[in-house]
C-alpha cells in the first residue's frame, strides 16, 4: 500500500503534464515519442499491449540534414512554388505567320452595256476569272433559260475555252451560233473568224464571208478591219470593195494603233479599186 501511493501520484502528475501540453498546442506524447526514432517501436508495442484495437503506425522519421525530399504533386488548391515546376505551354498558332486572306465580295450581275463593252474589248473571260467564277450559274441561266444574246455569247466562250466550267467546244460553238442568230455582232464576228482561220471548226470560206460581212455592216470596228483583210486575202468579191471601204473609212477610231492599221488597210484596198469608186466611198456616210 505504501508503494502504490507514489505510483498514483506519479500517474496524476503524468496526466496533468499531458493535459497542459495539449492545451498549449504541443503534440501528443504518443506522436512526440513517435517522432523520436529510438522510442517509436517501443511506443507502438506498448500501445498494442495496452489493448488498443489496432497498433498505431509509426510516423516517418525526420529527414537527416542534406537529404533530398521527395517531390509530391501539389493539390488542386496548392500555391506553393517550392516543390512544383511550372512549364509554359506555348500556343502553336501564336508562332505561325499571319495569313492574309482577301474576303470574298459578292459580285453583282453584269449589266448589258458593261458586258457588251467587255465582249467588244475581248476581256469578258478575264472578268469572269477576276470575279472568281461567282456568277457561273447566273450566266448559264440567262443563256439557257432567258436566251439573252450577250449571255449566250459569254456562256458559249466559257464552254469553248473551259473558263470556270469543264471545256465543251461543241456546246460552246452552239451557244455562239444562238447569239449570232439573234444578230449579236460580236458573235457574228467571232464565228466568221473561226471559220476563216479554222479555230474549233473546219475552215469554211463561204460561212466566214457571210458572217464577217454581216458583223461589219452593224458597225463593229473589229469586224470591219477583218472584213477588209479577208477581201485583201482573196475572199469575197471585188463588188464588195466599195462598201467595205466606205464602212472602214467612216469609222471613228480613237486608238492610234488601230487608226494606223485602218489607214494601211484602206490604202491597200484603194489600190484595187477604181478612183471614182474610192471617191464615192469617201463621200458616203
């Protein structure tokens, strides 16, 4: 009994010390002991002998000075930069050079007057390419359904030379004839030139003369120049000289090159005509 009293006093003092350490925020004796390598196995064993349901796992020992700490992944909310390495991911598109793409502008349908001007200047196919073939379906509809001569001519040339469509020379010439049958002078001139020089069709002097003379009679300068050239090449008849001279002589030509060409052709044609026929042709308007 005398020996038990000191033990009870010692236990009370030990419990009071534990409570004071807990209130001061110090680690529990078990954990504090676990942090010391020399006491960790004994403490765990004592806990098991005391009747705990499961032994307490030993806490990892404190790393020695100079040891390398393992790099654990940071939690989603972690902000520490000490144990994480940030890798900058560059945007691949940011390194590509800027690409300039011209926006596709809607092209209005060609007016009759501007289309005829382009045809007479020989730039109608160039205009279609320049407009990126946007009006191909509209051109086809106005040629096939509405049967507008200028659009028949344009569609026929597009087919003949494969501009914005698959080449089809047979259909192209067909539409050129459709425009010529309606009296379109550029279509008459082009078909006359094709039959004269054998372009897309076989040479046919009679058809070439008929078509070119008709186009020249409508005042188309290009046809008038070519008609005189055909006469000088032996096509047609001397009876056609005076009329051809009259048409070309009365033409107003602003282009210097064409003006010089016309003067040369008239001079050569006049050399084959009687003087009175030349004077008569010059006097007529």
